[in-house]
C-alpha cells in the first residue's frame, strides 16, 4: 500500500536521488566554471540566514566529532549541507566527507556527493575567485608554501585565472617539494623550482599561497618576506588552535577579504593572535560577498599587500557539488540510488 493512500500529506518522491563518487567528480570537474559559479553566487544578495555558522558536535568518550556546514545559495538550483565525520578507531583517525544536495524547486533530495575531493576543489576555486578580484592582471610569480593536496589544487586553480611565469615551492620534506615541482611543472608547462626555505619561495612573489600549517602550530609566513604588492592566500588556520601566518602578515595587509568575516575573526588562530598582538582588524576586513557584489567601498591600497583568509563555507560546498552533479548527470556518470524518500506535504 502506498503511504499517500493512507495519509494525503505524504507521497513518494518522483525520482531517485543520485550518488556521485570522488572518481566521477575528478572526471567531470572543471576549474574555471567552478570559479565563475562561485563568483556569481557570492555576487548575489545573501540573506542573514543563507550561510549559517558551522557547527561542531563532539563526544569526548567516543572520540568522535561531526562538523556541519549548511547553505541555501541564492539563485541556485540546489541547497544542502556538508557533513564531516571524524573518529579515532583501531587504525587511527579517520575522516569522511559527504555533501547532501536538495533540489530547491521540489524540496526533494537530489544527490549524495562524496565530499573528499569537493572540499579541495571548492577551497581552491573560492581562493582563485577571490584572487581574480584582488590581484592585478598580468603574468605573475607564485610562491607555494606546502606540497599536499590543497597546495596542488590551489596551484591549478590559480593557474586558471592568472598566467604564471614561475612557481617556487617550499615544504619541510625535500622529496615532497621536489615531487610537487616536477608534477606541477609538467601539468602547467611552467618553471617550478623547489627551494630550501619559505623566505626564498616568497621573496619576489606576486602571489603567495600559504597552504600548510607548520609542526607545533607556528607561523610559516612572515610579513617581512612579502613584496609590497603581494597578494596572500591563507587557508590553513581555520580553528582557534591553528596557526599559519604571522601577525606581521596581517598587519601589512591593507585589505583582508574573508569568506565569512565573523568566523575568520573569531575562530581562526591567526586572526586571534593578530588581535592579541594589537593589530587592528575590523577596519580592513570585508566579506567575500561584499567584494564580489561591490557593496563595500574598501579597496586595497595601491602598492600594498592584500590577503584572502578562508575558513570554508557551506555555500562553497553546495555550489561546487551542484556543478559537479550537473556535469556528472550530463555525462551519464551519476549513479541512481535504489532508494526512495517519502515527501511530506504541508499546507
């Protein structure tokens, strides 16, 4: 018997939700469309409840935590949430990410997307979206601090919006930075040099990417190394106990663009330390929405450092996962799930 025959307020969803794996996401993802989609989303008016603050639930005895990031992007076909589950098991700490997308036109569950690559894609694409509005046009020299997944993704994303004539990379492990240099040089056709210190990487750079918190949570980037016109992207310090850039970097920046101003100022260890060190923050920080929409009159001073500081946002997850879902569906790579959800009708 159909539940709707008993209760007219309940009916079966018409279409089965889809599943998009990380393998499928990698097969269909495109950098520039993702950057443009994020720029368009952040340029639209955002209501006060469109991107709530992230929440973290933790159980001490269970050694488990769940982070949730929700969003209803304006003008988007999809809304939803990213869930990040973490637990300590017999084999050590384990993380899994999932993005759950609902169809804004029907309210039905549209898809479940493996969020592992989505997280790296959306972080890098959002940084490139901000950089595209902050940094001068023209060929640039890029400094990369870090050689992991986020460093690689950001380098590719930045290359989609700026011509790069040279890249210098530093990370603590010589073999990893050499591998990064070889891989990025081959993929981008750009001169990539692995160097022996972060100062050597940053000196003379037009764009500086900080994508690796140091051991012991000590800053890996200092203001004295920066060129006067440098644009800094900092993504590694997202919680109060995490450090990536020194307070002198924050002090040198004439403009700081934050994906979420409140969360950056109140939850990023870098900004908390800068405020404690006497750096005035409120007058130089604007939101990514203000930058993209042109609502703010604040601009970077000519010939002065500017910075994009990210802690991540559910809007980024939903927009990028939604783009991947549409591409996967068009390519016939989204797998229908053998499930149905009942939809409750109200009113």
